[in-house]
C-alpha cells in the first residue's frame, strides 16, 4: 500500500455490495470507532470530518485541510486539543460546529474559525483551490441525543457523511450520492441485547445502513461503512 493511502484501509463497496479496491477512493481514515476515535479526511474537498484522534496522527495533512466538520461533541469525535492544534498558523481554516456544542473557556481562541451549524441551513464555501462547496447539515438521532450529518455538493458530485446515528429517516431521500460514508455498527440479526452491547442500541445497524446506502447511491458511486461495533465481527456481514 502506498504512503498516500497508509491511513486509509477503508472497506469500499459499490451499489451491488461488491468489494472494490480501497485505494480508488481518495480518503484517509484515521479512526472510525469509539476506541480509535473518529477522524476522516476526504482529499478532493480538503475536508476533515471529526477530530476524535490525537493531533500527531493528523500532522501530515495539517496544511491541506480547508474545513473541519464536527458531527457532535463526544470525545471520540471532538478532541478540543487536536482542534486547537490544527488551527495554529492556519487563520484561514474553517470549523463547522453544531450550534448545541459549547466551546470550553480554555479554547475560546477557536471562535474566529467557527461557523455555527444549524439543521438544514445551507452553507456556501469556496476552498483555496477555487472549488465551491454547498454544505447542508442534517440533524439525526443518536439514541436520546442528536448528531449532525453533512450533505456536501461540489461540482456535479454529492457526498454524505453520517456517523453516530440510530436512524436514517431524517437523511435525504430525494438525492443520489457519489460517495456515502455511513455508520454500520452492528448486525441486527445477531443483536438481541436490548440494553445495548457497547451502546449499539444508539447506533445504526448494517441492515438499515446498507439499505439506505444502496438505495441512494449513484450507479458508479461508492459506500464506505463506518464505526463498526462489538456485534459486527465479520466484514461479510456487510453483505
């Protein structure tokens, strides 16, 4: 595996649930679970989704990032120290932060970088390379809490990032996507503990996630499953 992809051992599926070479999708996955933390870099739009990992992991791409999109405030998705370190020497770096998240006093230096995100309020951005992004935040349930998903349109492509959610119902049902990054945490057929093994009851099953993804994917689009949980023990369950 080349150095360019050393942080991206992604599982990549097509519309027909067949595996494809993960190197064809230009992303880096630095973590996608409660144990690893979550942080995913999508290279074509210079966008980092969540910062739930240590800053040292992100140093190689620090100066490439134009925008950071935060889903929610849980520590495995938002490490304030990492976020602050990423902004050092980067006055042009933009952070999209859900409006329900409070910035701790010791991180008030982040405020000039922040655009507050509100459910279904579209944000227009222009990257340093001239690419225009249209970003629509979509609030989804995460058990009794909420998380922000992001629908990004750039050029003629549509991308969805959604993790730590317990239902796909609020996600767009009138769009086709070229890339879907979506949580598929557990196997509903094997999951019988209603108390929630590892908190899985607050997350999304493979069955619901895959049904949404295959229904809303363009013919030549790709699915990248995220946030595997303790009851998803075999990647073949993704089929």
